[in-house]
């Protein structure tokens, strides 16, 4: 049997981020929908109640109207003795009695109940007199039907007065009910707003929690890492270089040089080709420290050709340490900075010294130049991630120090992996990269 | 650990969301119950009997108090007492209301009305149909009424007489009894006889000149006009006896308006806030009061008895008492506490 936690994990495994996000939104939207539907249902039923509030008044009016019609047809019959009028009289009597029944039911008990009972009893009296009047008229007992008609008319007056009173009692009770419904609509308005605000807030909390679970820190780090690499690649593209084309072209040039016996040109082109090949070959973020050092060698060679051997390049590398995996493109940008901002155009022999040594659980890669040096404020700025002017030199490859620091931090999951030291103006700069040994890397 | 916390957070949120929906549901149900409880019948109780209460003047405080008492006792006994005509849009005469009560098949009728042939006929018709009738205040002796609830008017006259006698002095005093035209030959005559006989039996006939003056209350505001006319005369009686609450109130007001307080002694009938103030201020010498609460109670008990046993005590007298300067404060206190002024104090 699978426990709920195991089931959740299983679902998580099988659901992509999109599906999970969709689920979250569907659940929250369904909830909002349920609340709205509830409110709508209540409002609808209240509207219906509102429509039927004055039903008892309508019935009482109809009762009064039927009574009038019944009495009218009685009068007509007594005047004309027409069989139509007699038919009408009995028809309206039936209608009146059925309305009366309805009114009595609507009146319930209590004072209105007593009033309705009065009307019922008076109506019985009226119908007795009226029926007797009709019978006397048919039997041509003139005195009797006149007498009965007068009695019926007398009672009719009382009935009308009582129906009027009952109607006003109904109206006053119905008005109270109406007021109640109005009050409940007001309550509902406040409730709806409160509920919707509450539900929205809770939904936001819910979404934040759920998406927080989906976007775990590890995944977020991977995504940021990829984003930075993309940025790196984009910078290359911005430089309008097609590495494949350039690499092939350079290789072709190197071969041509060899065939023509121009060995130095051939070597130069090979170095340039190797430099660009590096980016193509290293499609992912990992590489070995030795490859990074090789790239620096290529780069310095190219620079030396370009600038007629301005740079004295020295390496002090412990080869046993260079098999360590590191993020790609972390050394070359620093060397590029050392050249562009340190030793270029200083009017003396520029020196760059690359050293790799092991210190405790870390490898220390140092890139040192004898150039212009840096002010402590500039160092501070660069380390804190605001090196506005640092990377964007006109002929650099555009991958700045900030980018290197970010990728190091993301890759190793901790900060403080890069440090800069300078003894002051014209006293050179030394950049240290502290690489945790593989067993130290906390990924 | 962190993951667990988040998971719990999610579960808590879900629970809160579900609870909120349940709360909403409960709230809606509650609102529905509240709005559905508006019972158009108002009260909703059922009654064993419907009694009609008819009185000539629905504004009269005495009979309004009697009705209140009857209604209260009726509620306790499961009877609904309807003040006939009071809420109707048409103004009906007591006779018409009696007729309507008979046609509406009431279970009992309490009627306060002047004596008339038509009323007698209607009472007889009701009794013949098996509807018990209690005559209230004025005994309908010529009818088949089942019982009379009210005071003994002769003794009311004697009470007035004793107060008049206490005012005797060396000079002959003119005593005017204000009687209504409508009540000619009925209660007011009996009261007048009571007064006269009391003075005679006290041997003070020569000290008082007793006359009756009729006020016309057949027209609206007629009583007030008649009394104002009387008070406006150059010579007004030394003692004025009012036999109605309205007349008493009007007499007090006229005396004050015409600035003639002290020129005459008025003894009134029944009580209200104005009358109590007038006694307190010395405008009114005193007033004779009927026990309205007991009257209302007797009416209902009589009708209930008739329905249950078929027989009743035909004569149910109630006490009268006098409020004057000596005890008016007690009644003012009661009126403040009760805002009624009809509470009895058996003598």
C-alpha cells in the first residue's frame, strides 16, 4: 500500500512544473468559483423571496375583487333574473371561496388568523343571505329576496372592512419581511466583499506556498546558472562572432600557413583557433582546471602576438591539482582584465603570473600582474558586485568579473570565492580564486 | 525540516480555506433562518375563543383600560378579545358592531352602549344564536343579556352625595349635575337619584339646590362646547358634578382657561393624567373612579363561565372609590410607574 506522502511524491515525480502550477491555479479558481456560486445561489433565492413577499396582499386584493364580482352578479340576477347572472354568481362564489381558503392559510394563527376567521364567518353569513335571496327570487317571493339582499349587503360592508384591515395587517407584516430581506442583502454585500478579499489573500498564500515547493532552491540555482551561461553565450554572439565559422576559418588559415612554411603564423592561427574551439567544445558549465589554464595559455599567446611580446607570462602550476572540475570561463576573463586594466600601455614590461596551489581543502588559483594596481574602493566595489566599468572593454570578450563571481557562487553554493588584492597604485593586482576541492563541493 | 514546515503551511492553508467556506455556508443558513422567521400572522398562537369588545367611545380611557384588562385576562385563558371597530377604516355605530359580531359568529360579546331598541334586538339575536352577551357599564335590562358587569350607579350617586354634603355651609349652594342627552333615563338618572336621596336623607335639602344640566355629546366636540358655554356664564354653579371622564377633563380645562379656579367645586368621574393633575392643583375637588381592571376580568370570566357551564352570575358589581387631595399622590406615583392611572384601590 502507498502512503499519502509516497503518493504525493509519486505525483510530484510524474507532474511537470507546468502541470503543477496549472493544478494550483485550477484549485484556487475553483474555490473562488465555489464561493461566488454560493453567494449567487443565496442572492437568487432571496430575490425569489422578495418577489413573493407581498403575495398575501395580492391574494387579499383578489379576494376583495371576487367578492365585488360575486355581489355584482347577485345584484344583476335580482334585477334581471338572467340565467347568465345566476351562473356568474355561482362561479364567482366558488372562486371567492377558494381565494378565502387561500387567505385563511396565508393568515396563519394569531391576530391575523382571528381576522381571517372573522372574514370566513362573515362570508358564510353573506353567502347564506345571498343564496336565500337567489332562492326567493326564483320562487318569486318578493319581500323575502329584498330582505335577504339588504342583509347580504349589510354583511358585505363588514366583510369589506375586515378584508381592508387584514390587507393592511398583511402589508405591515410584509413590509417588515421586506425590510429583513433588504437588511440581509446589505449583510450579504459586506459578506461577499469580505469573503472575496479573504479568499484572494488565502489563495495568494496558497499559491506562494505551493509554487515555493515546486521551485526548490536547487532548481532555482540550476536555472540561474543556466541563465548566466546564456548571458555568457549571448555576449559572444553580441560580438558577432560565429565560433564555428571562425574556428573553421582559422583552422584553414593554420593549414595554409603550414603548407607555405610560415610556421609562426600557423602556430598563431592554431592558438586563436584553439581559443574559440574552447567555447564550442564546452557546451555545459563544467570543465577541468587544466582546460581553463590551457585557454589562458592560448589567450596570452594571442595577446603577445598582437602586442609584440609585451607580456611576460609565468606559470606556477601544481599539475596534480589541475584535474579538478570548475565552472567554465573563470580564468580567461580575469587574465583579460589583468591585461586591459593592469599592464596594457604601462610603458614597462608587463607581467602576468598564474599559479595554482593547494591550501587545506581548497585550491588557490592566483592571477597576478605588475600593472596599475587598484584602489581599495575599486576592489570593494568589484567584490560587492558593482564593477560598472570592469568588463566592457572594447576588444574584450565581454565576460565580466561580476559574471565570474556570480557563477562561482552559484556553482559552489557559497560566497567569498574570489578575492582581489593590490598594494596600491602601480604595484600590481592579484586575483585569487578559491576552489573547494571536489569532496568539499556542496551541490 | 524546512520542507515539512512548508508542507504543514500548505495543509493549514487548505484547512483555513475549507473552514472559511463552511463558515460562509453557516452564515448563509443563519441569515436564511432570520429572514424566514418574519411570520405574517404576528404571534402565531391559536385561540380557543374569539370575544368581541364593543364600546360606544373607543377613545374613552375607562373602557380602554377595561379592554386592556380583558385582553390580558383573555390571553391567559386562551381567548382573543377583539376591540371591535377600533382598527377598521369605517366608523361603525355600537349597533352595527354588535350586528357584525353576531354575523361573524363571535364566541362572546362584551358591549358598552346606550340603551336602545335596536341594541336590545341585536343582543336578543346574539343570545338566541347561543352567543353570550355581557353588558358593560350600562345594563341592558330590557334585553336577554346574560350578565351585567359594572358599578351600582345608585351607590355612585350616594358617593357623590356624601361629597356634596361635606361642602354644606350657611348659604344655599347650587349643585349642577352634568348629564348627557344620550343617557337620559339611564345610569345618569340613577346617579342623580342617588345624589338627591343622599342629600335628603342627610336632612340638608334646603342647603342645596340640585339641578341637572344636559350636555350635547351627540356631535363631535359637543361636550366641550357645552361645558365651555356653562363656564362662560356670569353665574356659575357652586358645585359641578361631572358624570363622564370627557366632561370632567373639559370642565377642569375650561375653569383654568377662564381663570375661574376657586369659584366652583368640581367633582368628576373617572381618572386620567389631566384629572390627577387637576386634583393635585386644587382645580378638582375629587373624582369617583370605577375599578376598570376588575371590570375587564369579570367580563372574560363571565364569558368563559358561560361557554364552560352554560350559566353565569347575572350581576357582577365592581367597586368605586374616590381620589381627592388626600390620596392623589399615591395615584400620581402609580401613574408614573405604570403610566396607566386606572389601578384600583378597593374601598
